[in-house]
C-alpha cells in the first residue's frame, strides 16, 4: 500500500500552479508526419552524429541515418520512410545553426518500422546492453538529452546502490511522463531489467509526485515479483524532479558541489527514457519518435502525442489549433524550457513538450514584463533548492564578473530550475543571466 502522506522532500523550492488537468487524462495519440522532417545531428550533449546517408537516397522508418561519432555521441534514425532531400544547416533551439538531415516522407508508404538486431536482456552482457543503447540513439528524454549509455558507466571506483527511475515530472503543464507510466507500464519494467543489469545496482526506486496517484498505484501493483523495485511518492513541490533534489528527498544524500549522482551511490534515469529502452532494445530498433505534451492557452487541441523526431514547432502548433495571438512558445515547460525564437526549429529527442502562451498570460504582445531593480527581499535565496545566492549572482552577472560567480558563488552548480526568477517581485530574469554567465565561464575555461 502506497503512503501518500509521507513527506520525503527537500528544503526550499516553490509551488507554481501545476496546470496539468487539461492533458493528464488524455491518452497518447500518434501525430501525423510533416511534409519535411528536419533531423539535427546534434540532439544530445557531446559530439554530433556522423551521417551515413546521401542526398537523394530513400530510407525506411527506423533506419540508421547517422552513426555515433565517438563514445560521447549517439546514432540517429529515420523518423519516417522517405527521401533524403538535403543534408545542411538548420536552426536549433540553442540559437545556432547545426547540421541536419532533411527527410521528405513518402505519402504512399505504410511507415512500418524497421527492426534491427535484438538485444536480449537475459543473454546480453552489460557492455552489449550499453552498446545497444548507444546504437538505439537513446538519450535522457526528460530534457537534458545526456547520452544514456554514458550515464550508465559510472566513474571508476564508484559503487552504485540505487537506481532511480524519475517519474516526478514537476514541470508545470507537462504530462508526458504521467501518460507513459499509465500506458507503457510493461515497457518501463523491461527497461528497468536492462538498467539493473548494466548498473549492477541491487534495487530500483520509481519516484513519483503525489499529483499522479493513478500512475503510482498502477506501477506499484504491476511490479514483477522477481524485480527489486519500490515505488516512492513525494509531496508536490518544484523542482522535485531534478536529479539532485530527488536523491536528496528519497535517499537523504547530498550530491557534492561539482559532483555526480554516482558520488553518493546513485544513478538516475527518466521514466520515459526507461520505457524507450524497454520498448526498443528487444526489437533492435532506434528512437525515431517520442511522446510530448502540446499544451498551454495558445493551443486549442491540447494533448499528449507520439511525434516524429524532426517535426517543426510550426507544424505541431498548426495541427493542434494554434490561436492567433500567441506571444511566447516554450520547448518544454515554462519553468525550465527555453523560449522559442523561430517556429521552424525541429522537435528533438530532448523535447518533452511545447507550451504556448498568449499575450494575456505573458504581459503584452512582446511576451516580456518590465524589469525593476533588485529590492533585496531575498525571496530568491529562500526559493533556491541549492542554497545559492541568486541575488548576488545576478549583480555579479550584470557587471560581467563571471569568474567570481563560478569560483566564489558556485554558479556552475545551478541547474537552471528558474525558481529564483519565478519568485522575484522585480521580474529580474535571473535564470537567463545565469545561463549566459555559464556559457561565458565555459568559453573562458576552454580558452585557458
């Protein structure tokens, strides 16, 4: 019996409106193919994939179109059967132009998915499973897009005792993981089998927030007798779903500054990522589509959709009945998702949702509110789950004191949850300052 009254949480944090009711009860539906699918070769942290197709070539759905270029890289697969029209630059959510494969789906194709070499969980070695995950192109589907096979290889000398399956999904508006837990329960447990074998951890914990009781109860009732899996429910609080926070809440262990979950004996994998491992590896398939939530006041046909990778935001919004006065669109949710500057940006593996807002919610046609000077109220300090000082960091960012931000105020520990910006009465875009500052720190360190 699950205990929904337990208070396994972390200090600080915030409680923004959840806004999940519009889509949490809607089943996953298949999304139509766009006339052209744009598949970036850089959809993950690490080196871009290397194309193995040529312009004019016909491919089948699920076929490998780009292979991993080194260990910190993953393969890409055709999201549809069609013709490779071009290999060239395309806009990316990071604001840069990146190399991409332009694929035109064949209208008459049955769009059957090509199977590859299966990876049997019973007979495969841990190394073979890691290789299969890399070939399948699987990355963290919670938004970070970190190559999953890399995460499953902890640094030498680290011993893991807990595998976390993260189904918290604390981001407002998004219900992707919620629906995956309800509709892909068997895939999740199959994925856990692969992950337990690779990591050699003695147990797995599925972490869920209390606002998803149906998912928690279904998973708890479906745990196979031979799997050491426990379902844990945490109270609703943002950013409960961050790796550092879920480990702090459920294990009581604090990841050290600059450290990794492996430093405290844990490894964390998103629940949708786990489901894809369980869905794809037994058939040797690659990830060529993913489940996302399309929602917000700016769309009329809200829902959870299994959408082909490479579908543009523009096509997705058109199909979901975008309203005329959309002023701001986020790839993901409004707290951690980046704001879209170009609707022709393609959906990638790390896209967990599209959230569209009108001028009524964002403070005018520009989507931006007036910024006032800091009043020293310390609300951002009280909200920060990592006990940083966002106010001081914001002042240093204004004067471009990037080295001091990193060395004296632990800027690089910030995981950009946006809690500080949310509570700031002066509307100071603190998290945006920190993102830019972190880029400058990385640039300076690389140059040095």
